[in-house]
């Protein structure tokens, strides 16, 4: 097989950008940049419908995206999401690789529109049936795809997420803010912010000078969450709004601890914080235990008391902080976007070689 090949990267429903605050958009942008920089034998054609501000806007873009897929000509196609992969499969784009980031629609429905959740589940099933290969970021996701959803063992490849070490690294010159808990992500119940606020009220009772900074894009849940903080008497909670990319490293570096209490498992902001040497607290749900390993403290799901205990350990004990800083850095150093891009290209080559062998 010729070493060079053309790749069509199908981004729908995401958009290649590091500045939207959405983790999957960043994933696309990093894959594009690192594939082009580190894999010169791959000619990359980006099939991107642009940024969709909401689900309705995304649906409006779908016909145009389908037309772009039909017009695209490549040796191999990679859809960043099952929602983009299912149309590509049905339109006959082959060989096809699809990234399945998680199986949240099969586990959690309370926070999603039921029509959207059904679409996501159906898209995953189509991709399992028709895609030549599936990429997942975690072994636990592969195991569930094979054991519960009928994917073939050899069809599913684990390629971890990465982190930009040129942007996220320790900054000893940045002053540490005492007893400051930082959350970065969407301000929503789905991301566990309600549980976090309830936990922080308990933290304040034990560590009176603790502070909570909630940084991220607002959602329809935010007024309710702000009201909850007032009702619980949780003072020293600040909602700072969306944080620009260039400001994030200093935010991470200045925090005593970064917390990510999402019901959806691991988030990229956690890995960015770890690369800055910031201790982290997460929740023992879905893919989070596999990612964190021993590099962070994990609370029990939907348990404010358990989350409060982890946060108190972090903000009140300098020895725990120092130990977890070392673990955060060591774990973050295992990940990079260049490694992710190389892993993806390895999957493409595997698919192309198997296809050539069948001819």
C-alpha cells in the first residue's frame, strides 16, 4: 500500500476550534493541527459545517453537511462523532472510521432531550454495524461496546485524548490563591454543578475561608444554581462566566484544586489542569476512574458529602496537595495530542491494509 493517503475528517456536529469552550471542538482542532504537523504523508480534507450554537442550528446544518460528505473524495473517512458517522455510513463513504467519545446516552437520560438521546443511541448502533473501525478514548468504553452493544473486538481501538503541553504546564510564578476550588465547564446540572454547590456548603462549614470559582459557559440551569447557593448560605461562590483559552492556564495554576463533578465522567479541562500541576477531584462514574487512576481524589456519584470530604482533604492539607500535584503532572505527561493523532493514523493504516489485503 502506498504510504501516503487522503483523509476526509468529518466533524459534524462539532466544529474545529479551540475557542468555543466545547471539549469535542477542541478535540477536532487538535487532531487537525497535529495530524497535519506530525503526519506529512496524510493529506487531510476537513469536512466542517461550522459552529452550531444550539441543537436546532445544528439540524439546519445537516443537509449542507450531507452534501459536503457526498462531494468529498478520500482514501479513508473519519467521523468525529456517531451523529456525523451514521450519515456518512448511510451515504456509502468507505472505508469509515468513527470516534465514539462515550456511551452517555445509554446511561443517563435525565439531562438530555429524549429525542436527542434516542438519535445518539441509534447513531452509535448504525456505526457499530457499518463502520470499518471505531475509535474510543477509554478501555472501559471499548469493553461496553463489545460486551453490551455488539461491536467486534477487533473493530474497536483505544486512542486516548491528549493535552497541549505547550500551553498547559506548571507556572510557579503564578501566586496560589489560598483554599480556592476551581470548576471549569458548562454551568449545568448535567456537569454536576448542583452537587458541587451542595458539597461546597459543607466545605464552608469545615473550612470557613474556602472559596469556589465556577468558570464556564452559562446554561438555562445557572439562575437556579445561583439561587441554590444563596439558599444554602454558601458564600464565596463566584460565577465568572466563559473563560478565554489564553486565560485558562493561569486560572488552573492559581487554584488550590480543580474539581470536575460531572455525571458524564472525565472532561478535558481536568487534564489541562493536571498538566499545570493542579491537584484534581473527580467523581467515580463512567470513564473517570480509568482516566484518573491514582492521580486524583474520586468522590462517589451524586453524593455531596463524599465530594465535600475530597475537597476538604485537598484545601486543608498541604501534604495532600503536594502529593497530588506530583501525581497530576506525572499522569498528564502520559498524554499528548500528537500521540492521539499518531494513534488515529495507526487505525487508518490498519483499516486500509486490511482492505487492500481483501482485494
